[in-house]
C-alpha cells in the first residue's frame, strides 16, 4: 500500500482498515514514512476525524510500537490521572501525591507542553536536579518504594506516540479529538494500569472549546478503556480562566507547594481533591466516593500528600527544599505589572491569551525543538467575579528577556474583561463521564 493513498482516503473522510493504520504507525515509527507525509495524515485526521474502530486500532498500534511496562510485581491497584491540557493546570502534582499517600500505586507517564498549555514534565524539570528520564527498572523501583513515580516518554514506551506528540504540536493538529484520545490512552495502556482518572478540559484555555466536543473526547477515551478492560472515569472541567493563579513552570511548582500545605487557591484545591478522591475510589482504598473524598481531604490536611511529593522529588534527584524555599527554584529577572484603568467586576480572564502570552516569553513551545525557560510566566492577582478598583493590579508578567515582552503584555491586557455588574460564578466541574 502507498502512504499517499491512505492520506487521500482519510482526507475524503473514509474509514481506514486496521492493517492500514498499523502500516502508517509502524512505518512512521521506523522512519520509513517521512514527517511531511505523517503531517498531512494528521491534518486529514484533524478535519475528517476517526471512527471508534480506527481510534481503538490506532491506540493498540501505538502501544505495540514499544514495550508494555509490567507492574505485576508491585502490590496494589495501579491508577493514573491525566489532563487533556489547560492553562495553570498543575493538578497532577497535587492529586498524585495525595492518592499515593493514601495507598494507591500511581505510575505517572506524563507529557510536555503542547501549544499554549503547560506540561507536567516541564514543571517537574524546573526543580533543580529532578530527573524524568528514568529507565523502566528505575520507574518500577520508585513505584515499589514510594507508590509514585513520574516518567516521560522512553524508547520502550509507545515510541510512536513520542514522535507523533511532537509532530502534532508543530503542525497545528493538537486539538484533534481522535489524536488526543489515542495519544493519552496508548501511554496509559502501555503502563499496565488498572484504572484511570481523566480531567477533560473545556473552554478558551483548553483544546476543546465546546462542551459537546469535550464530552465526545471523554466518551471516546472511556470507551477505549472499557474495550481494553480498564476502569476509567472522566471529569469535564471548566478552562475558561486559568486554574489557580500561577501560569509558568517554576511558578506553578510554588503554587503546588502552597496547595499541598492547604494554602492554595480554592479552585485548584477543590479540583485536585476531587481527582485524588476518584483515584482513591478506583484504587479500592475507599468503598464509596464519599469515603474517598474524606480520605483525600485528610491526606491534604495532615500533610501526607506534601511529604509524599517531597519524598518523590528527592528520589528522582531533585532538591525537596524547593517546596520550602522558592529562591532555590529558577526565578525571573524582571516583572511587569498589568493594571486596569477602570473599576468594576472581573467578568472574564481568557485562559488561552494568558497561556499564549506565557508561552511567548518562554514558558511554552512554538516548535518541537524549542527549549523552555522554567522561570517565566504570569501570576494573576484577581479571578473572575472579583470586584476591583481603577488602578488595581490584574496580574504580573515574570520574564528573563524583553524580546517578546510588549507583545505578551498586550495579549494579557486583552485577556481581562471588566463589567459594571456582578457575574455568576461558573461551575468548575461540569460533568462526569464513566
């Protein structure tokens, strides 16, 4: 078969046969199909979508491109948590330690920044010395000792996804429902999970702008899990404004520390606890969701989750003192305040514009080869619904270079909407799909 023929058929909305999808994934993984042809296939998929059968076959093809991580020697139920990507979304660094401290085994295979959204690995690697390039044996060892480990893509785990992940970012195909579903689920199936909790974001700062699309993505991933005998629950959550106050890698680690010490933003704390509770429930630590929520809350309040995160930072080569001394993290060299010329109520904070501004000054990537500046980002001073006076500070931009600062500041200013009337508070958790 010829790659160009498969691109042509997918472009025209046809369903590809299992062996055709396998051919594309295998050929690209081996380097026999070039980037430019897979880029065309990704764009065709973006516009034409995939059937449930195609999605399942592509997921399994990506899993079979590498090795399945055998965790059977580690006692306990293995539960992971994954977010589809948002602005200021650092819940993995909060929910995972809380769940692990409750006795859940949490193998976290995480990703990097895509588009205007942050990546868990980039946040972790802003901690001096923290290593995510673990071998599979090291990954198993950490899970056995700490019930938690964070790892990135390795040559053994879904190498097809490792290549496609970067290519999607560089070809404006990140938002494809089918490609998001196969990318996430292939990594999860490859790590021998028993269960998975998904946080599917929807809104201006998410890849899914409409709730109907977020629901479709959640249903697609839950369906893949069900067909592969995994227990999967998905939350659909609001991403019209950034989650918490901090956007940017080291800045978000600081907010994680505050949240794990029960001094974090209300929205971030609430969502992290709900995700941790669902991990605890699926991990069979608690018999009901009500009990699971109580366990998660107790592990936050007694500092167990905070101590667990410090333990895993040390175990993976990082300096756990960064959670107590923020000066040990990468710090920006300059800060610019963004103020408002009129008073009223904050009626909107466009998360996508905040994410784009943060990425523009170095917190994200425009191409797959871009490096990240871990120190830079944006810290909000207000949230939607808050009453403000003229001259109030809306946020601060933290930077290390001024090349794109003015453009970023314009984006940030455009992100804030001020109304003369109070606005209704949006629900944070919109739906549960299971």
